């Protein structure tokens, strides 16, 4: 049969037929193939007849007194049947690995503070359990990571409620609620304060921040308390912020995720929860999209790591 374009019509074949065909071709016998497959000889014969009919009716085997022998058509079919069998076997193996999160890929993003402790701990555990998964990581602000998630460039994003990111449009896997600290130099008058401090006590301080504007940053908490922090130095990287604080150039806000990596000549004071309620940290995924096995396993690793981080 030919298509309307004059090309041979693609035959409607059963993979079972091809499997039986290859077994008969390898063994040279319907009887031996039937024994290997756990079938009857008549069942094997019917499968071969069905395959021959689907391919135009010509014989694939010469029936001999003892066994069978491939015809020219049968010999031509062998490499194609082997290619189909190999491809299907490869697909089955890869899908099995994906189901077990033993293969495939994981693409995720995280905001900078999460990379201080949460993500490295989770990633180390994930790598140990699933060494064959290919991992690609991005760093960015929560709104930008969510845009990447929406566009399909990420499987999940570790984000926080800082920056007023539009979290309603995503499926959120809660990781932790982290408290906020203010970092002051060791000689600061508040360095020996007992208990949480109110942000208003630092209204006249110079601040170290990642942006000249407090809106959409941790310093939003100060704006909500009725004063606009005076940002004396704009410093993006956390280690550099610590250096500025230690040198007495200002104070800065530090989330709990970054607290473990603070230098000894900087003092962390908890901010009063009334001034800065704990911010939520989530692993966000695109709503309506199935979570890949690798992403599901990574969310589990993130939750384990989050449980070990003080709030």
C-alpha cells in the first residue's frame, strides 16, 4: 500500500510480533522460541503470521524440516526490529529511572540567602541519594525566579515572602518560617541587649542594604514601623555586609538562613516579632504541572535541611 504521496504506508505493527520475530530469528526454531517465551508453538506461529500479513503477506521464514531460516525479507527486517526493541527498552529503562529519581534532570533556582545553608545541605543529601540526576542551579530574587518557573525554565524555585512576590499563582511547599535579626558591631550600645529589639531603636542608624530603596527588601519591616532607614552603603553580598558592619559603618538585617555564617565580631540581635513577623520560605512549583520524581525528592531533601536550621 502507498500513501497519497507515493510513499510506502507505515505498517501498523505490534511490538509483541517483533519480539517473537527476533526470538525465532535468534533460535532458528519456532519450538525453541516458544519455550524461551513461555508460549505454545502455535501461539508463536500465529504471531509470525500476523507480522507477515501486516508487512504485505510475504514470508519472513522458510519452514524447513528442522527449524526455520530467515528469508531475504526476514534478514532485511532484523536490524529494524532490533532498533525498535532497543529503543523501547531504552525508553522503559529511562522512565523507570525517572520514577525512582535515579536519572533525568533537576532545574531549580534559589534566592541568595537560601544558598548560605539550606540549599547546600539539601543538595548534598540529594546528590548522595540520586547521583545520576543532572542538576542545574540558578540564583536570583524570588520574583525573577518565579518568572523563570512560569516560563518552564525551572522545575522548582526556593523563594520567600520578601519582595511581595505573587505566590498565589504557584503550588507552595512550605519549608520554614525564619525570624529576622539585626546585625550590629561588637562595640554597639545594643550589642549586650537582653531579648528582642524594636527596630525603632535603630531609626537613626546608618544601614547596610542590598538596595538603596527599602521597598521590596528586608528593610520593608522598618518602613512599616514608621521610619525610613538611612541606607549609607549598598552592598549585595552577605560576607561583604558583615565586613561593613564589623567596621562600624552601619547595621543590617539578617534572616535566620544566613545567621549561621556570621563572623564573630558581629553581634546578632533578634528583631521583635511585632516589628518583623517571621518570613515564610517555600519550594514553589508551577500550579497544574506534575512534580517530577527528581523535584519531589529534592523538596524532601529541602524539608530535611530546613528542619535542622534554627528559626
